């Protein structure tokens, strides 16, 4: 859950995540909690800065890296191999943007030319203890979510708690929620920090990220694309539906999140390519049979139905 979110932490920081939507407005940013820095029982940094490269190490212009994914449909993150071979499918421990987490190598070692930012290094191959701790965190996260929902009701806050995420070492606990208005959740954060004795973060997400988080079945009868394989959201517009000659019915074009379905963009570029060199509906044309107007276009057959001035309809073929 890294897209379309605003982050509010117990130490009063705010930063925006990747903006991903079809340019439709989301809920406003929330009020940051004030003067809570003294209540953080955990240190801000989970790990010290990356150690300097080993003596005789490779040039900073050419770095051996592997692609790691921390979530099933998350964006891959690249890490230095740190002198160890990691094959795809290997479970590793590394520091993600959230903190210390368990990940899976999805791309084998390759060279990155002049990376824009210094890459972090993989800490180690995951041990049985790491895997067990990660599994136990699922129970911990569920307990935290249930407790947060109860406190939201107690404080009468107009927000919906969607999910909870913990780092591998439980030094950070993140709550994802949706809300239509600005929420002052400072008292809620105090309750959560007092209960779980760790750093608390509240992240507001949009409706598309909500569905990506909890999953569901789309109008096609299949699992939603965002929970099955999409790693990021691309802008979707009604123009894509028009180009594909779909019925402009909101109930048929909207997903369970209430936004335009992501799949509208899957074949859009193909339709654009097929439509090159073809006229549009309403265009005036002159054929051997006479002058007329385009009333329909078939991009697959590359034909257009033309209504002549005498009312006759003919089909014209285009190369």
C-alpha cells in the first residue's frame, strides 16, 4: 500500500506517497499529531546507515543489484547483492522504506549503471526464525487492527481502518485508513502507542488502494487486477472507453472501488494503433459512389460504413 497515500506519523511528520489515480480527487490530508515525539518508545531509525563498501569493492558507477519484492503486488526495490549470490525466489531480510522486512528476490543479479541514489544492501538470507517471526506478525497485525477499530469508535472518528502492517522487528506499526474529511487522530495515536509500545504511523489511502489491500471480485467475475498482478495504478480516462467503442454506462465501466476500471487501459494502446489511418465517425468523405458521411468504423476489419447523400449505406475498405 504505497500508492495514493498520505503519511502521518507519531513524531509529527507528513509525506505524500506515489500519486496514482485517474485524476479524481481524494480525501484531504489529515491533521498531523502534535507534540508526540516524546511518546515514541522506539528509535526513529531501525538500522544504522549502510556500511561503506568493502575495500577493493566495485565502482559506484556499476553496481551489482537484485530486484526484491516485499508484497505480492508491490513495486520491486533494488538492493546491492553485498557480495552474496541470490537467485530468484530466495527469501531475504532487508530494510524497505517501511523498515526491516522480509522480501523475495524476483530479479537475478544484474548491473545497474550509475544509480540515481545509493542502493541499500541486503542484510542476510532469511532464516527460519525470520520466517516464523513474519508469520507471527500476521496475528499481531490483526490484533492491532481490531484494537484500532475499537478505539476509532470510542473517539467517534469518521474514518475506516483498512489494514495494519508491522515491520519484521515490530519497531513500526502502520495503520491504513480511508476518510472523507480531515481527521484529528492525536488521541487515537496516543492510545495505540500506549498499547503496543512502538512507533505508530497513520496512513490515509484512496479507494483504489483500499480495494488493492482487501481484494474482491470484479464485474468480470475474476479477482481484481490490483490484487492479482498490478504493481501500480495508471491514469484511466473515459476517452479510453470511447476509443474502444464501449457503452458509456458508469455502472459497467466502474470497478468495485467506484472508479473507472483499470482494465480499460490494457487494450487502449492497441486500439490507438489499429485506428491509425482510419476516419472518424461524422467525417465527410468522397467515394467513387459519391459523397457521404462516416457512420461507423471497424478498427479490426479496417472498414467504415458510409452513408451516401442518397441514403445508401456502403462499406469502404482502408489499407
